[in-house]
């Protein structure tokens, strides 16, 4: 699962990317410079991994992760983000938009003034326009081929009308059949979207941005890019101390990553033992058999049954053997829907 980060030039995309990943991808001072796509796995913070680690003292612990991609965009004052530079996010499963809300005379703004609500609208318009172009081209082609009577054409027409009104397609607009039929187009405006206001050192009025995001039903995170990036580059011990001094439990980006994970429709289940405590990702609603395949394809193929216990219950019992004695470990068959927080042992045979 992959999330793309987009935004206007110099909004702080790479700075936010660095704060998520703890990496040090080059940020641009102001002249632009050579642009590249930055890609990294980001561990999803999860206290359940920590708690299970305290119980099992494993050799290693592994968090779930999501792929985050920082995408440079080409921007034109009139045309907005150029559709060609949006190609990279067609493959993403979710879109994060970074809008600039920091003032810094040393960093020029492509539209000269700091106005996060306006910038967000520019980006949304670009996404809508990009989808619009895709639809228009396809409709022209179907027309040329004499396929105006086709179901596809009718569906595209419906989409065309909505986009023409400057509206997002959104997740509920198409039915599952239509989604399947059109999945090849990878429409941008059906992807889940999260907004980050890069607030910098504070002082910018966010009320218009807040109004806009809430009227569009979009979730807004306020993150101070530069200071979060500095925090992410501290050694873990120093990081804890630094946050504690500021009266914080965790960096602000953590809340964002957790939310992103949910947005991607993922849940975590766990395996736990003396070797390893590990969180595994699977799409919400998956069967335990499919989930087992995340651990190893043999486990899915040769699935017999699973021993399942909720993580909290396992902690309360103090381990598997005690939990079994108390009858707290359930046996589940292949159709069982794995739940967020399940700790599992898969029995399989190949
Ligand atoms: N004062 C201040 N400057 C920031 C903050 N976040 C980013 N910047 C600066 O803004 C400039 C652009 O930041 P980047 O993270 O490179 O922005 P970007 O969106 O990746 O830029 P492009 O990839 O060139 O489009 C850099 O000089 C950053 O140091 C912040 O929170 N406060
Ligand atoms: Mg950048």
C-alpha cells in the first residue's frame, strides 16, 4: 500500500516526507534544483507491538509499514499542477496534500502569498482536471469507434458531468461494477485524501483552510514540518527526552501515520514469540486464511486452523500457555474474519 505526497512547489513536501521517514532527502532552499521522487517505508507506530515486546522479550520487533512517496510536481500559475506530473500518483492508494502555512521570507511562494485554502483549491482543481482529461480522451475514442451506446460510455458520461461541475468523484459515486470496469484509469479523485497544513513556526490563520476541508469532508493535520523533521532525526533516546520536555508523548506525525494506515483500509494482526513480535497488515474484512498468506504463502495454501487471542487478553493472561490453560485461546477456521489486534498462531500443513 502506497501513499503519495503532493503539493505546490516549496510547500514542504520533502520536509514532511523526511519527518515521516527519519530520512534526510534533500529539501530545496529556493532555487528548485534537481527533482527526484523520494520513496520510503514508514513504520506505523503501534503501542501493541511495544506491549507484546515487553511480554515476550523477543530478539526483534517489527512494525507494520506503509510506503510513502514524495512526488515533485510541475506547477504553472495558470494551469495549476501539470497533468503530466500527476502520473506518479495514479498508482498511489491514498493522496496526501501538503499545503504551505508557514511564513518565511527566505522561501518564495509560487503564488507570492501564503494562503493555504487557495493552494488547496488549486491542487484539487488540478486533480479534477486531470481526471476530466482522461475521461474526455476516452469518450472521444469510444465515439470514434462507434461505441457511444456502450455501458462504459454511459458511465464515463456520468463521471464527465460530475467533474465538469468541479466536483470530486469520491468513493461512493461509482458502484462496484463500474469501479471494476474503470479501474484501469486510476482516477485521482476517488482516492482517499488527507490534508497536511505545514504550519512552520505558527502564526498563519488556518480558519479558511479548516472551513474548506471540513466542508469537503477531508481530514486536516497541522504539522510543523521543519521542527518535526528535526525531531525525527534525533536518536531515539534524545527524541523521547526532547518530546517529554515539550510535554508531548509522541511526534505529531505519528498521529498522521496512524490515520493514513486506517485510510488505506488496513488493520494489524500480530504474531508473537521469543524470536519475534511482529505486526502484519491486511485489508479490513479479510479472512484469517488470506491473512495467513501475508506471513507465508504456504500458510494460506495449507491452512488448517488458527489459534486466536486478542492482544489485551494475551497480556492479561501473561502468555500463551496460561491463556490456553484458561481456555482464552480460540480455534478459528479459514472463514474467520481477522480482527484488528488479534494475535494468531497459524496451523498449516504443506
Ligand atoms: N520556516 C520554515 N521553513 C520550512 C518549513 N518546512 C519547510 N521549509 C522550507 O521550505 C523550503 C522548501 O521545503 P521542501 O520540503 O523542500 O519543499 P518541497 O515542497 O519538497 O519543494 P519542491 O520539492 O521543490 O516542490 C525549504 O527551504 C525548507 O527548509 C517550516 O516548517 N518552516
Ligand atoms: Mg521536494
